[in-house]
C-alpha cells in the first residue's frame, strides 16, 4: 500500500469517531414542536486541518414549493509555504432520533476543479459505549446516519481548489405556521483560520415575495450582514469565524399549503386564524398586496392600475388570460378571506 493510500484509509477511520460528533452538536437543539427538514452545511475535513483555509464560499438556495435546491461553491487554499496536503472531505446527509430527526439530502453531487468526484457514502456506526473517544458525549449522537465523503489529493502550497456540491433538500417548519430552510455555517470551524469571504443567497422568487417573509430576526453576529430584497435574502461576510451552532435561515408564511408536515391530505380546514395572527399587525396596504399576490402567482390580470403596475414589475409575474379562481386551492382561499377581514379592521 503506497503512502497516499495508507493516509486515505487512516482518514476513513475517523469518519466513525470524533469529528462526526462535533458536527452533530449544533444540530440537536430543536424543540418537539418543529419538523427539521434538511440541514445542509459547509464541507468539512474529517480531521481538523491547520493548513487549508476556506478562502471563499458562495451558496445559492433556490426555494421551491415542494423542496429547495442548493448549489454550493467552496474555494480552499493551502496556506502552507512548504507542505503538500491531501484532505478527506465530508458533507452531512441526515441523522435521526435527535429531536425530530432530519431529512436526507437528494441528488447530491460533488466536483473538484470541475471534475466529478468518486463519493463514498459512509455510515456512522460508532457507539459511545464502545468507543473511548466518545465517552463524554450523549448516546443519542450515535443516531447520526450517513455522510458523503471524497478524497482530494496533493493540494500544493498556496494552491486554491474549487469544490462544488449540489443537492435537493426538504422544508422544515413549526406549529406556528412558519416554514423554514437552514444552512449550517458553523462546521466551517474545522478549517484553518476564518472564512475569507462568503455569500449565501436564499432565492424565494418562485414561492413568495418579501411580503410573506418573516423579517423579525434576532441580531446577527458581528461581521455578518443580512439584506432582504423582494425576491431574495442575502447574507454577506468577510474574515468570518462562525459559532459551532450558527445557522443562516429564512422563514416565511406559506399561502399555498398547510404548514404542517404530512398533514395536507388529512386537514379539512386550515387553522388560519391562529397561525396567521401575526398578520393582524401589518398595514392595510401590505395586507392588500399580500392578498393580491396570491392571485398574481396564478397569472390574474389586474384591472386596478396601481396593482397592475406593481405586479408587472415583478420578474415572476406571468399574466394569464385564462385565469380562473378554480386555480386557487383551499389554503389560498382561506388566507385571502382572512386578509380581507384584516384589511377591513385596519
């Protein structure tokens, strides 16, 4: 067995021990009133690396009505002056048994410098009861199931490589009627130094405008900037060192479906009065625009000149002369009626 092969097999053994536990730590703090959906995150080294820096990352999350597609670009630089480095990299898939568990990724792919990589789907089989390196951790950590791994050989001193990952993920949400999708940025701590430059875009143009986005977020960590646009939320950062449990997230109120997981076929009515109580604090104009956006998403032709001008300026709006109210489902109709009532109260 040559030297590189030997290192490769030694690195693979770490898949089943220490670093997988550190990856899971930020993912377990969810209440029993939530369904977690998919939790994508940063690429990480199986063994903490003290030479390779994540010099740049660009993430684009396309939010669709039934799922989210994610395209990740990571630039890694060997900042050593004299050491050639090989790295066994990993990307989390899903885990179960912790809170509500998480949903597995679909359609995962990986390229390094534009070349498709051979991916090993590793299974976590370590038990804290039998592995001395995990004695300080709760046994539920062993419920983590799979992760995708690939091997990158011989990154030269000061060389930068590009790693590209794509996958499809599922929505998460909670009993308050809010749907969400998260990107776990904290795993970038396993690389050398800070993240040099980063941009994470949540593109919700296909599902809703910012009218439906929950912008009542807690303060961001120092160095992180968040901007909301009509069709997207953008997180920007430079020379950034994330917390272990740090996630970037977009939350919004779905108008086209019941926000509970697996309940669309069983619900006979939408518990809309309770779930959309937040809307009672919105202005009359915002409520009117929200109500009409539901129609606009189906191509309604507006007669009101102000509404017509407003929606014609939206890239997603496609006027449909064949529009019929039959296109609206029961959840959309219920929300429209609620918004009408709230408009009259304001």
